[in-house]
C-alpha cells in the first residue's frame, strides 16, 4: 500500500475507538508486513510502527474503553512504536462524577454560554458515575465536556490534536521516502455514532476543535470527513432502539446544518438554539469562540446497516473506505486542480452540487451515504487460527512428561537453588574439621588423641551452629524463587520448569524425583535413612597397651583410621543436621515463597492447558466465521481442500524452514518458534491477567506464520500457501504469465468470489447520484484487468472510476452524494420517531437532553432561512390563486390545499396536483392557523414516506414563482386578506393576549409572533429568481401594481367596504368570488357571520370564475396528496 498524503483519524466514543482500532490493524498489516519490519528500508526501525504522516487521536469519557485502544493494550515491547502515531485524550471528565453537579456549576459560572442549550434543572436526569458514560443522553455528554473546558480551558482537547498535527507537519521527508508527494493537504476522518451519549454529545464540538487546531498550526488544505454510524447498525441489546433513534434525529439535523453552512454559508455566524440558523462558531468557557472555516467540511458520510451486514462488517466497510481514499494517487484522479489537494478531496468533492437547495426547500444537498464491499485475503484471521491450533497441539506434547527427557533436571534443580540465593543451603558446607593428630605411642596415647579430636569437632560444630543460626534467617529472608523462575524460563518452557519445581514422580534420580519444592522440604527435615544413628558422637574404642599392643600394632592403626572416619562421618552428618534444624526454624519465612513459586508456575501452565481445552471449540467457531456468507466482506481463503489440509501443509513447511527433523511434532515447533522472551512475557502477564498469558507466545508463533504466508514458496519448490491477489486477478483476466503460476482451484475460487462480491441491492441509502470507485492491485495489464472487473463485478449504475494501487485486496466504494435529509430513508425514520415522541412526550424520553445546540423548538429541521424561502414560495402560490382553504375559514383555516400549478395546457385533461396541509384545529379563539402553515409543510416534506413527496415539493419550490413577477398580474384576494388584513390583526391579538397572560411559559406566543412579525415580512422581501421581474420582491411588486393600478379590482378595501359593492364613483363592481364556506355559522352573504365589518351584499355567484371547481373527494382525511380538476 502506498501513502500519498497525510491522514488524521479522530475516533469519538466507543464506536470511534473500534473503527480506529480496526484501521490501525489494517494499516499495519498493509504497510509493516507480517513481521512488522517492512518499513525499515525507509528509516522506520521500530517494528509495527506506522509512518508518522498517519496519526490517530481518540476521545472518550470511559478510561476503560480508552484502555482497550491498540497503543494502550499492545504488549509492552510494542507500545513505544504504537504511541508514535496514536494518542488518547484523557481527563475529559470534569472534577465531578455526577451530571447534576456539572450542570449546576455550568449554570453558575458560564450562564451566557449554556443558556440556549442546557435544559432547566427541573427536568434533569441524574447520571452517575460519568466515568461510565453519558447514559445515552448527548446533552449530558456535552455538559461534561464544557465542565472540563471550564476547568482547563481547551487544553485537554486541543493538546492531542495539535501534537498530531505537528507530527504530520514534520513528516514530509518520511512521506517522500514512501513515494508520496509533497504535503499539500490532509484528509481528516472523524468516526462516531449518533446512537449513544458520548460521541453524539461531543461530535459537533470536536469538529470545530479539529478545524481550529489546523488553523492555529497554519496547516492549509485540511478537509474533514465525518463518518457517522446510524442507529440501525446497533442491535437493540447493544445501544440500538428507540433511544438511539431519538438521539440520531437531532444529531443528523445539527450535523447537516453545519455541512450546509460549509457549502452555502449564511450571514449569521453565532450558533444559538435549534430554532436559529446556527453559524460556524461556538462560544466556550473563558470567552473562547471557535469558528469552523467554510469549505473545510463539505459533506458527511452516513453508514446504515443494510440487509445482511453485521456491525463489525459495517466498521470494516468504513475502514475500507478510508484505506481506498488515502491509498489512491491524486494523479490518477480525473479532476486535479488547486481546489482538490488529495485524492479523497477530488473523488468526494469534484462536480458536487451541494450548494443547491434541497428539493423540499429544507436544507441543501450535503448528505452523503456510502457502502464498501471488499475482497481480502484474511491473513490475520488465518494466522490467528493456525497459530492457536499449533500452540494447542504443542501444549499437549509439552505437558506429557513421558515424552520429555528428564536426565538434566537434577542439575537444573541445583541451579534454581543457586539462582534463588540458597546455594549455601544446598551445599550445607561445614567448617573445616580439626586435623588428625600425629600418631601417639601406646593405646592410651591413641585414645587421648582421638578423644581430643572429637572434642575439637564438637567445639567446631558449636561454632558452626552459632554461625548458621545467624546466616539461615538471612538466607530465608533473601530467598528469591522468582529470580530462579525467571532464569529457568530462559532455557526451558513452563512445562519443563513445572517438572523441575514439582519433581518427576517415579524418576530414579532422587533430586529429579523431589524437584525444587521437595529439596526445600528435605532441607527442613532431619537427615533421613541411617543418618540419624550417627548424629551421636562416636565413642573412642579402647586400645591395648604393652606387649599385646606391640604385637597388634597394625590392628591398632586400622582401628584408629576407622575411628577417625567415623568421626568425620559424624561431623558431616551433624553439620547437615545443624543446617536442616536452622532451616526448619525459618519455615514461616521460606514456605510462603515456595508455595507462591509453585502456584505461579502451576497457574502459568494451567493457562496453556486451558487454551488447549478450549481451542477445538474456538477453532470450529473461527472456521465457520471465515466460511460464513457475509455482506460487504469477502474472504479469499486458501486453495487447499479445507483448513485441515492447509494446517498440515503449513506445519510441514515450518518444519523445513526451522531445520527440524521430519519426525518432529508441534512441540518441537513451539520450542523452535518461541524464545525465552516470550515465555518470560507470558509469566509477567499471567500475574495480572491469567487469561491473557498465552498472548505473547501465540504472537511469536503467529508472526512466524505470517512470514511464511509472505514467502513465495520457491525456497523448497513449493507453490505459495496464499497466492497474491494481484496474480489471481491477472490470471482471471487472462494474462498468460500469471495464469501459469496459479492452480485451478485457487483460480476457480477467485472467480466465484468476484462474481458474488456485490450482492443484489447492495447500494447506499438515498436517491442521490451514485459514484463508484474500484480499487484493485496495480497491474501492468491495466486495461485488461479493468475490463475484466467491469464485466464480472455486479456494479450498480453510476459513474465508475478504477484505480490501481499497491494493495492486496479488491475494494468497491459505493458513494451516493448531493442529497438532502429527506432523501435518506433512515434519516426520515428517526425524524419521524422524534416528531411522534414530541407529540406524546413523557418524562422518560428526556427529549431536551438529546440535543447539542438548543432545547425544545418546534422545527424538525428547517432553519430560519429555509422557512423564509419556503414561505416565499407559498406566498407566490397564494398570489397566483393556487392556495385554497378547504376546512375552516379564511381567518382560521384548518386545512389548505396548495396546487402545484395555476393552470394546465388545454390539451391536458388530468387534474391539477396539489398538497394538502393540515393546520390543526381551526377553533382557536381568533388565533389563526396560518401560523402553522410552515409546520404543516415541514411535517409533510420530512415525514411522509410516499416517494412522490419530493416530486410535489420540488414542483412547488421550483414553479410557484414562475411568471408571477413578469406577468404583472395582481394578487388573489386570499393573498391580500392574509398579508394586508389578517397579519396586523393577528399581531395585535397575540400581543394583547401575551400582555394579559398569567402563564410563565410564553413559547406559544413567540412561535406565532415569529411567523407574523419575522418570517412573513422576510418572505415578502425575498428576491425573485427571475431576472426579468418587474419588481424584485412580492412587497415591491404589490406596491408597483398598486401604483400602476394594473389590478384595480384587487385594491385593498376600505373599512366596511368590499370590492364587489357598487362604488360611488360609478365604476363597475368586480365579480364577487365564491365564499369558501356556507352553513349555519355563515351570514346571509355566505361569509362567516362574526365578520365585524360585513356589509349587506347580493347573493354570491355559483363559483369563482377564475378558479375551477374542486374535484369531489379531494382532501379526504388521511390522504394529503389529491388532484383537483
């Protein structure tokens, strides 16, 4: 794999950590090689160290989750290498451990910064302890972050980011050695889910922090790409379900408002609450304002769970996307210019139309979705599976004492005594015994000499007793069996050491039979066997004197020598007894240490026995995993008939390469592949975590197996165990030189896998344009290979790009772009969940605690700018007479019908299509339902699942203003009534009620006033898109027409006068329109009877002449989409 430009990965929460860990693993496998040394040629000398142009930053409240990250959980020998490219953000939690304590401090210390988004204390959930997470409540997660920033400013979060950026900035030389180009940009991938509390709570802030960190380091060309895991990716028992969907509803709205501001920035630049157009700046404690420069984050990728894909495979899909984008060369991209500094930027952003407003008018088109299908050779799983089996089989043989030689164990026992500091106890050296005196003449002389020698021996033994009494306690105190165990593991495996420590029952050698533990106990007992009989001093025999003695001199000499020998034997036995007695007295000191030694080696051996017992079940599960049919992930497995044959083939090759005998078994392989460092590491780990003790031993075996995978096989005239993907691809495409090196079984399997790589229906959610990137192993037969892939991959329709890179996988990236929120089914689903919960909210929903920017709010997704634009289009339709009240009155409508066209061509006989907007109960005591017009539109546009919704909304947004400004026609009476008559009355009514209200909550009034005093005037002043308009806005158009008197019949009526009444100036009265309702509540003129200024008038005409009658059945309840004639 080749790296062409730097990359920064930021993982937020548990999901971000899992994605980052998988990305680190895949990058090490691709770049560092099986043994971790592949980058040594470019100056990276530490094993498994990634290039420093690839950096990882993680943030999570849970220290336990952070502790599982690769650079914090890898074996100690590799931690330094891993830490060069990864760092975790610790201490994100404030000093308090409960959410009420944090929010109380925030309200007191920084009320201005939190007043818009922190809900009141009365509704607060009590989450504790925060170190376990935010309780799946994003606002709690964000409050905890603000609590930390209040304490430490931005240092905790900015520090790791800036460190990573500094290292990336200095990595240009290393990047050039990797054949990459000069640093011209940086792809920043930010992974998180919107289902939980931590990642969902802090992602928006972190996106700003990342942009700020690059800006402070003057690093240009950075592009941020959020990778968002949607709730469907999580099973119900693992964070999915209703709560996850409620979290996601607000999160995706906040995220894509920010994306829209990046692509189509608005004038406002301060983020407020949900009901306000959020800008690209956020206020933090200590007066810090962090702004995300426009254009830095052009889109975000949503990852939803398609049918059949598993959560872990979805994460692998995300990783495959990242690796495909950072591994491709910008020079291969079809569009290369100054705007796109990396391949990812070029592929994702070229020709994108994200600035265009959404078809519904709500937001723009910044949403992207993606799925990735990848076929790889599962080197890691295969190496893991085979190494586990080899170790299990090896353990079975290593643990069999009858199969191992024990003739050297006695010497090892003695060495362990010495290494433990007990060599003196082993030797039990005596003090030098008294020398034998010169032979005396006569029996009495001999007796005297022997007696004197015995007394001297006794005195010497007493001296020894005193010395030993002082020395043995010191030996017992300094007894260090751990040192002995450590040194023993340098030359033996744990099973041999266990036999040395515990002894080998039935062995003819007594030391081997007793082992270290037995010999320690031996030194605590009185000398056994016949030695106890010599513990008493031997008596001095009688020697005859006189003629008889002279005649038996030779007999006296023999008796003397025998007596001296008995004294010597007794002296040695007494010496041992003194040592044993002293050692026995110190048993309370040495016995616990000896027991601990036995327990430690037994536990270590037991860990390997446990692995041997569990391996068959684990092996079966792993095999099923490898051969399982999966969506988006395809494994190219070994060409052997099954993994049993593959295992046998691998063991045979390992035996040859380690220069072992053909008859050697797995035990010999384990000894050859595992060194003293691994056994010692296993012992060290076993002290902390017994279940992980086998990891370093298994890793050593696994590393050697990976090296074998990478070898071509030519050393022993063998075919490769795992043919390379590049060779297989060329062989399948018909390149003759490659076909000769690949077996038929391997080739058939490859073709089968290629045909099934992309299942039917495997496409990203949504309806935006689809772009396809196929990344394959670079080949000299480029055209031939691409033709083969184009024909045999089931690629969906879309713009397809091929890119050959240094890789050993085939990856298909499916990328759908230029979509609005309404075009992604899962987004619509979570918004619908939110809307339903808001209608029937219960305390347990904690809706106010599932957002980041503002609490409450009536709008699902529409910003103030969206609402202004949509209302402008609706007013245009109202001007043209395309809006009709179908329930209620003109003042208090319950439902209105908005036709998409004013008329149809004469040759078209179909009904006029329209959208019915339900405004709610029209009996509101004078408060008009027109203020709910935009709410009703938003509900229809976002929540209705009928696919025709978008078409209708698009037609309304695009065509409602057509011809209006250029034709110079006057407004429909309903427009005049709403804008010029009803609006001022409603403002006065609402303000009066607000002034007289005794309720503490005034949100109801503010929402109504926003429509009448802000949105309506803004919509009237919104410019037409038609350059030929006679006036720029609806307000100015109305003023111009009044001034020109083009439409005199629609002049505003005077108080108490209707335009169709006979005029005093003699002008012909206008045609009276059809009143919208007639019934008991209507007056004699057909209009509502309570109209205060209704004059007497003739009977109404049968219908409004300029508007066709409404088709029967239109507007029936439950069906908002009706055609009218």
